[in-house]
């Protein structure tokens, strides 16, 4: 074996005189290893000249490279290409593409060959290693829009890690190299540790700033990094104690390198593929148990087996086998206890949902009436899931009508022969209607789909009585902004199944009657602008290009809570008259009124040229006119409102509601306008409009300010919006 201070003189027949660096020395040795096993070396140790034989197949990690390199290269290249093809415009995709290809270059240059190839490999690997860290960290910094760097320091600091990567290769590339022992024991772990800490800092900052969807993406990256770093850091710690563990470098890096790209791919393209919270809790539980089991096996088992063999007269192998079976019997129930504790500590919402659903299933067995069953399900799901809307529909003749409703919007009735009923008729699992999962409900179109979009429905739970669909539960998007995971849907399926079983005990007449009463109470408003059309036979639902305006009084809850009911009624009445008059003056029709909120449609039931200009102009006048109103019985400040406007296609016409027809507009455009109105609070704006409205009304929106790539709750991707700051309004007032 070679020792520190040895001077290599010859490898095989080749003289090594004049070769100074490890790179130039190792090149002929590796070339000889291709044809000779073991490799003969001649060296000088002190004053002695001696010959040694080295079998590189056992002592050099390069011999492990071909298999691992091929597998890692396939994982990296496939991931990089898929991400770039699916989301080519995302900054994170481009950085990740460059980072994965750089990592692929780093691994792919491991194959031994002639001396010139070995030197070239070292240079290529050094170049790839210098790019890996900055590109991967850059991708993770841009994984969530809220965390994208915007300063020169934020853009440049990851490139400092390139210097550490170059230092790792200094032993091969510099004329005065660092000793290989120092590189293996200290520089290599230091470089990888700095890389790991940098990623941890970036992901921690991103997790704090991101919305729930962004946090799920970050969790996938953390999970992949965990599967990569933990084995490698254990290996690095072992190298500090014993350099012989360096031979584990290639398989450790390759295994982790194949897992991390897959997790990055899922984070960018399909973050909701699996329940990442459940994966993390299960992995954490097994990791804790594995560490404990390893400590027991290495420390306790040998001594316990020795005592058992001495005391019972059995051999140590039998004693260790018996203790292993005992340990396995302890670990399985321990895991069942430990995982819920991890959930309760780190994933409180999911823990509360699981235990809340378990309690709900027990409570359903104790209900004594079908209406109580439906109301209990609605109330519990509303409190456990916390959706924007929760509506329980039951069958009433030829329609499904709401028997329980919480949240915004008017729940419309659904035809029993409509698309939604057909989709649920033979379905026992929840129907997912979230925008990012539309491919799973591609057969649901038309009015039913538009109604679900208007309510913001994210999941529909079918309820059967035998083989007949008798009810379903519509759940809106979570108020937290999070998605419905596979675990959530499984729990909701259990609730729907239990409700189906319990309904078999009752006659549905009471449920039908309750549905009729509920629908009567929910009917709010019929627009004056379309009374004649409705009287002449109604307006068939059809798609129209419209501009939708939502207006809402700021601080209405506090306003109403501090005044007498008569004062609130008088003020709201004046507010409604003011908004309605302005809407009619500009060709709009009030389609919905609910206390402090109103929805106005421009461009239906009759086409309106310049509907976007009309909507923006009406919005400005509404803001000014309402601000001029003095709350009845109050000498305080003026009323303030927020206005949201969106332009696009929506279904406009009659929506059947048991015995009546309600004229309204439903669809994604209506939903977006409501979301934009909600944004006026967080953006300190008097009015927020979308891109189509801005472009069509550009001549009268020059004082609007663009907020690029703004996250909008309930929508999968950020969008550009334009806002009219509140200062622009107050500055115009006398």
C-alpha cells in the first residue's frame, strides 16, 4: 500500500518522472488499470526503492462508476427535459434544467480511459461541479414566486459556492495540491455541508413566505433533499473517522441523485400527486425507529445475546434471532403510535381532520332524522375542512336543491338529468373539480360546470341510497388556500359512504321538504333590467362575453355590529340604490345583492359595446358616490368600498331553482371578479381589474398600477392585475 511521503517512479513500463500533480500521476495509473489487474507500481520510500501491486477494482471508487453513472444520467436528463418541455417559461425550470445537466456532466465524466481522457474528465467534472450548486439553489429560490431574488446580492451569492467546488478539485487541478487525505476528510464534507445549509436556508425562507401551494412544492424538495443528504452526511461523518469509507461516495451520491430529481419534477409539475405530508410523517417515523433499532442492534443485542447464551445455554446466533423478533414486535405498534404524534406536532390540520372525521362517523350513527344527518355533515365539514362554501344538496323531484348552505354565493339547483348528476350517478369516490385537476372531470361541461365554478367548488361527494343518487355535498376551495390531498379525499369518501348507509334507514320525504324550504330562503334578488325578458319566457343560459363588477363595503361587519339594525338597514338601502342607479346608467344589470356586496353584469342580457369602459367608469363613480354617503345616524368618516372587475366568457341566463328562475351569471369570470374584489384589501386598492379589462379600457386606466404575477386565491397560477390605489381616489376628493 502507498503511504504519505512515497514518491511514485513508474507505473508498468511508463516513467512518471516530471509528473507533479495527482491528476497527472493518476492518469497513467488509471490507464494501466484498464489492461492490468493489479497495477504494478514502482516507488521510493525513504532510501528504498520498492514495487507494489494495487488492485483499483477494490480500492478506487472509479470502478463503481459505470453502473451508477448510467442510472444517474438517465434520471437527470429525463427530469431536465420533462421539466423544460412542460413549463419552459418558468424561471425555476430553466435553472433546474441547467443544474441537472451540470450534475449529469459531473457524474458522466467518471469513466476511466487513456491519460488524455482522464485529464479531460477532471476538467469537465470541475466545470460541472462549479455550476451545480448555483443553478440548483437558483431553481429553489424561484420555485415559489414570492421568494424569487430581486437584488444583485440575492442573484449572486449562490455563485460563491462555485469557489468551494473548485477547492474540492484543487487536489487534481493545481500545481500545489491539497493532500488527498485532507480533501476526503475535510474539504469534501465542508463543500457538501455548505451546499446543504444553503439549500436549507433558501427553503426555510421560501416556506415562511410561500402560500400553501408553494409550501407543498417546498416540502417535495425538502423530502428529496432529505433522502439525498442524510445517507451522504452519515457517510461523510464516517470518512472523518475512517477514510476507507470514501469508497461509498459514488453509490451514495448516485442513489440520492436519482431520488432528488424525481422529487423536483413532482414539485414543479404535480405537487399534488401524493400526500407529501403523509410521506414526510411516515418517513420521519421510520427514520426515528431505524436509528433506535440500529443503536439497539449495535449496542444492546451483542450483550443481551451473550447473557442469554450464558444463562439459557443457547448459542449467540439463536439469541440474536430471538431478540430481533422481539424488537420487530415492538417497532410495529410503536410506529402506529409515533406517526400520529408527528402529525399532531407538525401537521395539525390533517391531524384535526382525521380525528374530526372519526368523531363524525360515530355521531352519524346516533342521528334520528335524515335532515339531522345532512345538517350534521354540513356543519362538521364546514368546521373541519374550512371551505369557502359548503352546500349539501338533496333530490327534490326533478332537481337537486340545497338543504344546508354555508359560504358565499347563491347555490343553484341542479337538474337530475344534468351533467353533474350523470357524473355522480355511478361514482362512489369524490369528484375533484379543482382547476388544476380539470382533466379528471373533462366530461362535466356546460351550465353545471359553470355553477360549480361560481361556487368555487373543489370537490363533490356523492351520496347514494342503494344504487340511487339521492344527495351530494359540494365543498369549495379551502380558505387556507391549500389543496384537497389524497388523504383528505379518502376521509371525505368515508363520510359520504357513512351518510349513504345511514340514509337507508329513512324515508326521503322529510329531506325533500327541507330542501324546498332552504331554496326559498336562499332566493335573493331578480334584476330589474331583465324583468321583461323573464316575463316573456325567460332567457336560456348561454355563453356571453361580459364584464363583471363586484363591489363590497369595507369593514361592513364592524359597521353593522356597532349600530342599531334600523340604522344599518337605512344605510345599506341608500348604498344599494346608489350602486344600482350608477350601474343602470352605464348599461349594467345588478345580478346579485347580498347585504354589503353587489354583482353587476355589463354586456348581458343584451350586448354592450365598450362594456369594459362602462364597467371601469361605473366602478370609479361607485367609489366616489359611496364615499360621499354619510352612514345613517353617524357623524364619522365616509363609507369605503372595494371594486373588482374581470372580463371574459360566462354563462348568463335563467338558473332554475325548484319553482323559480333566477337570472344571473356564473362561471370562472364571475369567480375571478369576486377574487379581485377581495384583493383590494391586501393591495390597498380602491379597484382591481384583470388584464383583458385593462387592455380594452386602456384609455381610462392610465392611473392604474400593474402588480405582476400576483397570487390569486383559488387559482393555480399567479396573474398580472392592475390596481387603482386608494390614494388616487382620496386625492381627487375635495
